[in-house]
RNA sequence: GCCGAAGUGGCGGAAUAGGCAGACGCAAGGGACUUAAAAUCCCUCGGUUGCAAGACCGUAUCGGUUCGAGUCCGAUCUCCGGCACCA
C-alpha cells in the first residue's frame, strides 16, 4: 500500500467533509479530550510529541466512534524563556521565531492525521489570549489573591539576570553554569496558600495516578502542630511552630531565622556586631547551599533570653540559618533530646540536653530519641503518650493565651513576576501618588512592545522601552510608570483549557454557562513532570475563578494520564550529543504515520515508555500488511459456506472477545495489549482461512470488518482505505465501534486445569453449564483423573469456576 | 536522609479480584513454497534432566500466610522518580 498517497487522500477527504468539526449542539454527550499543549520550540515535532499526541488522538477517535461528541482542541504555550534565550543567542526576535515555529508545528500536527478542530486553537502569546490572562490577574488582585512583596529570587551573577526556578539546575544556572545566588526583589505573588486545604482535600476525588496525587499532597505538606509564644526578658515576644509540643519541657534554647524581624531588636548591644555579621554572611550563601542537609549547622547567640511558657525556665535565644523565615513563624524551639538537628546544634554550642520522652516499653533508647513514646520530666504531663501530650500541653498554654493548635503548609505562595521580556505584561501602573494601580479593564490588553532590547543586564527588559513604561496614572492622571515585569508562563497555561471552547470570545475570557457545560476536561494527557507545577496551578485557578463566580465546577481535570518517555535505541534519553535521536519525519517517510503511531501504541506500556526499536516498527508494518492481505481475502472470498460449525463458532468467539478486550484496554490507555488482541484476532482469521481456503462462512468477512473498525482509531488512514476496499462507502469514523454479542462469548465447554495437591496434572474440557459440585463429579468421573487420584483419600476439593479444580489428597 | 514506584525468558513487554506464569511481538531454530534468494504461510521456542511419557526448578534475595502467591505480609538488595534542615 502506498502510505503517503492514502494519507494525503484521506486527510483531504476529512478536511473537505469537515469530518472532525466539533458540534456545540451535541454537547450533551460530549467528551473533552485534551493533551497538554506544546511549546513551539525551534525544532520539529519529536518522538515525545508524537507519543503524547498520537495515542491520545486514537483515544479521541475511539470515543468518537462510540458516539460521543468529542472536543479535541490544540494550541500553543507560546510565551517563555527558550524563545527569549534563542533570541539572545541569534538575534532573532522571539515573536518572529515563535510564530514561525507555530506555523511549522501546525503543519506537522495536521500531518499526524489527528482529529483536532483547529477552529478552537489557542496561542498564549497572542494578545487576543493574553488580554484575558491579564484580566484574570486583575480579578485575582480584586479578590485579594494577588499581592506584592519583597522576596528572594534566583540570580545568576554571570548572565546578570533573574532565573526561573526551572532554570536552576542543582544550584547552577542552566545556561552558563554559574552558581545561582539569592537576591531580594519586590515581586508579585498569587495566594495559592489560601487554597492549600481544598487543593489537598480535592485530590481524593480525582481519577489521577496515585503517584501524582501523592506528589501534590507532599508538596502541599500539611502538618498539624502548635504555635507557642515565648517572651523575651526585655519584653518582646515571638511564636514558634512545632509539631512536637509534647517535648516543650525539653527546650534548652530557641532559634530565630536570620531574617526574623525581631532579631535586631532583641540582640544585646555586646552581641550586636557579631550577630549583624552573621546575618550578612547568610545573605551571601546561596539558597541551595543554605538549605542543604549536608552543610554543618551554624548559629549565633543573640545575648537575649526567653521564658519557656510551660515551666518558666530561662533559655538562650539564637539565630541560625537552618531556620527558614518563610515557614511557620520563622522561629523554632530547640529540643536536643528529641530532634536530630537540635541535638547536633546543642552539642556544637554546649547547650543542655534533657530527656522528656521515653519509649513506651521502657527499652533502652539513646538520645536523640525522635520516636513517639511517653512523657517524663514533664511535671504533671508525665505518663501521657506523645499524641496526648501534644494536645494537652498546648491546651494548657491556651488558658493563658500562650499557645494554640495550628496547621501549617509547606506550600508557598506562587511567585509570578519574571524580569523577562517574552511574557504577558503585568497590568499594573505605578503612580507616585496612588501607588500600584491596576490597569482599567477597558484598557486591556497591555500590549507587549515589539522593539525592545532584551539583552540581559539584570533589569527587566521592558524598563528600557520608554514608550511602554511612561503612562498617565489612570486614577489621578499624573505621570506614572508601567510595571516592567512579565508573568510567569505557567500563568498563561493555568487557564487555556477554559479558553478553548470559547476561543473567539471578544467580550469575556469565556462564557460561564457555556464553559460549565464543556468543562471539566474528561481526559487529560501529558507529562508527569508537571505534577507540582502546571497541574497544581490549574487547579488553583479553577477554584479561584469558581469562588469569584465565573464557573461552577471544582476541578479542571477529572481524569489524568501521564505518558512515559521514549528513549533512544541505546536506552538513554534521546539527545543530540549522544546521537541517539530518532526522527519521526524520517520514520514516517519510510513507514507512514499510521505505522509510526501503531508502533508507539504497541511497543511500550503507555505510561512507562521505553527504548525505541527499529525492529519494533518493522513488526507493526508486517502486521498491517497481514491485515491488508486479510482484507483482500475477505473482498475476494466465496462466502457460500452455510454450515456454522465448531470452527465458525470459535472464530466468532475470538472476534467477540477481541472486541471486549480491545474496548476495555482502549478505555484504560492499555494500548499495547489492545494491539496484541487485534493480532490474536488476525492470527485466528489466518488459521480459519488456512482451513477453509475455498469457501468460507460469512462470519469470516464480518470479523475482518470488525478488525478494521477496531483498528481504525490506531491506524486511521489505513482503516479508511481497507474499509473502502471492502466496499464501504461511509467513513469508518462515522460507523459504530463494534459491540460484543454476549451469546458468542458463552462456550459449551471450557478447558480447566486439574491440580492434584496444587500442582497442575491435567487439562480437562468441562461443560460450562456445570456448577461447582457438577464440576467435581464430572472431573472425578473421568478415567484419567481417577487414575491420578488412584484411590487415595480425598481431603478437600477446591473449584474455581471456569479456571481450575484442585484435589487435595 | 524521607516519601513513592518498580525488579518477570536472549529482548520489548502480558497476566480483572490470590487460581494453568511468560499473552502479543522481536530475535533464534525447523518445515512448506521457490531453480535460488527475498517475501509469504505453518511449526518449535524459560531452565535442568530423561529415549520417552514425564520429573524437578523458575517472576531480584530470604522468610511467612494460603489448598494455591508474580500478585498479600515481614525483612534485605538493586535501579528509577519526587522531596530535601518544613521544626
């Protein structure tokens, strides 16, 4: 078969017939199937794109054949750093390269023969889109979910620029390899932490990979504990957060983060110089290093003492860089006897170590003892278990207002400003009189200017565009400056799935009623690397927009699948430097896009991925040719055999069990086993053909037709062509996906295994109508089974219907 | 260090819900067709042992539960992914 020719032929036909046009009138039975949109990088579509999009499209086709109105859009995540970095290297403007790449990729995606309805395309770098990204920013601001504060960011001293977290690899700049340092800048944040609890609770109801849910759960990191107030002798007070309030009697010091606002105030004059020097030093250490567990603990005494509220004991106040200002209260209590870090710290600085918990069974345990146990040396709390004491001690403090139960999250607010050019401008104007003023909605979009020098020099590139920067304050009319930062690209991708169904809307980001009908996405397919970024942000946006009244559902993606990674033939990740990159274009040229897609579905477990094999793709080509010859046989066959005998019954059984398992496997993204079942059906049809070379029963041709229909989602052009060759005049995608005939699946006899003492000794055909006792009697009445038992005493018989009988002697 | 997932033939990978391990494919071997080769069609294909029927072993390792374990439980080893001073 001339693959190239038939691909062109059917793609043209589909296009002319608008075969995959989405019909909004039919949304009652819709399926929203969505693949994570792609980044329009310079290179062409790689195997990874195909692996994401090919099998997913087959799933969409499968749903379409089952009668659903499938909404299957495609678009581009077009803002972002790679285009900008490429521009810095080559001088080609990001806008030019991006939109050129999009054209190329659109063409390539069309060549896949996928069912995308391009009418619904979304491009995030298009002002028709980012206008609404900016609008959402303003809504978040209005709702108190966007705010500005000073925060440390990743700074590359060599590139003279801020880097996104994703650009920091093991503490180094991804581009030049320099060590990244921290730098404080005033930044915009989204208050995702307001939704920490709901983001956590909502995971339970989602049909997502457990691993991904767990990653989000750990990322959100909810922990239960108490906040306890310590008062310094000089009068100030501060709170510490602890999950082990039960160890409060064992506190021998307290520690503040170097950035804690009280540090300067409570440090005694004689310690001031040393403390200031320590604080300055920690500022120089880069974040990665500071947070490294391998680093030796260091700290410094402030000269101040605080009172432990439970026993009135005076304990020294330290500062140490292992305490994070951004978590909890930025202060912790030190209990060396029951915490490993505190133990090391106490040893180093000669602080007392006093046991307040022992193991419940009283067995000898060394300090630091971090397990749960029973309180000792804790006054009237002695004898309480850890779980009891944690609560009781906080409750005791609560009476004097010195403590309360508290929940903390690891999740931090989302830093969304970027000192970069190629992104959506943040719609804010800074006025000397009115402060940070939101751009009025009627003035959106704030267009990203084209002529900007984006060579990195440590400042936001937009600052250099006077034309962009200088505006009048929308409130008082005084000369003012625009916000020069742009939004993180993850902001753009946090709501694109909401825009797809209503992508032409000029009045709103999307129409509420319409979007409530179309969303949530029924099946979302994309890489696992987005577990704690895009997939979390999109959930946050959905919930925030719901609370603002723009939509009425809680979760954007009901069901999620991660595809695996296709490796090079040598088992390594494909990379130019290893020379193991498989080019989809060349492979397709040689074998056709259907074969390429079919191999991607057959050669791997979809969620695992694995190494590419040239032999593998040849094997699916062989399979397709086998099917093609079968179709030729079916077209030419003499179907006058009227006798519906054992062979026909068997063939029909295999045909129906193939329909059953292929349907189930397609549903579960078990593509490799689905193809295997089709191969089995093909083998059975060959066997039938071999035994009945001259005249065949009509069931042969019917089974071949079903085979073609079952294959259609995987090899669309090929299936259309075969369907036509068998006289079909209607596209396979307008035909109903095969449905099983239950009666064909019930056999008169089933083969079961006969075990003696749990070892298989024989196979036996048993009438399938028999119940358990019937099977026992039938089996024992068979001479060959009786011979195996040979008169021994039968202690027990286990029967598993349709599978086995186990005779215990 | 903590959390999680995985470990099955020469290879890629299958095994609803604890029930015949190795589906399907690749590679390999054999046969048919052919002057020959390719292609195609058919058969064999975990290991040891046996003339054979068969017997024994076998899902990383060790132990356990069970009539029965790749699957469940406990420990160990290896590889991968995530988090990494979160108090």
